[in-house]
C-alpha cells in the first residue's frame, strides 16, 4: 500500500518546480511555519483527510490542504499574484503521485485573505492569500488476489475429446 506522504511530496514538488511562483515567493515552500527572517513564501498545512476503505485497504483518500502565499508588504499585490499562480498550478491538475492515481485536485472554498500586523513592528504588515485545495487520489492497483484456478464445470458432450479419451 503506498504511503499518504507521497501525496504531500507531490504537492510540494509541483509548487517548487514552478519558476513563476519561485519569483513571487523566493523564500520557499514551508509546512505550517516558515523560519524566522523569511518575507515572501508559501505555507502548506493539512486541513482535513478522509479515507474510503475497501476490502483490500484504502480505496481512495482525499486530503485538504491550506495553501497560501505570505508576503511582508503593505498592499498585498504580490501575495495575490502568488495565490493566483498557486490556483493556476493546482486547480484541475493531474499530479504525478508515487503509488497513486490522482483523481482530482480542486479548490474547495475557504479562500484566505488576511492582513496582519507584524508582532515586532506594528507598522509592518503580513499579507496572506490562498485557499483550501483537496487532492483526491487512489492507490494504484495492487496485484490481484490469487484465487484457486477456475474449474470448468460445464457439462461436455465429448465432442471436443479424442476417441481414445471417450472409450471406457
């Protein structure tokens, strides 16, 4: 069974691979909290996860992520442009996920638009722009269960047998 962390890695990979997003958010992509001193970056966080069980394990899983651009600025234009780029990259994407087939990637609401004052310097502002995205993926097929060989129980009239096989 593939590991769910492969879905996380696929999300990070598609964001890191985009040069336009790297220009808008040059301080990188971080899970939940960026290191001190970073001013323009993307933050990811798990928001919700739902699994659909089947007989052999997980049939599919849907993980919702908060994906937002954070920018220390007064106007929020860069953060908004980064959020738009994130939306372009994710909405409807077919992510390559190790061990999974990507079923869908979609924004599910919960847009983020926050303007907050810096703790150390109240004159500085932090702009947050983004949304919630759900990635739904199904584990790639595993080897089928090995069942006993099929035994043909249909009656035969003997027409397909050689004469020596029909004699007593």
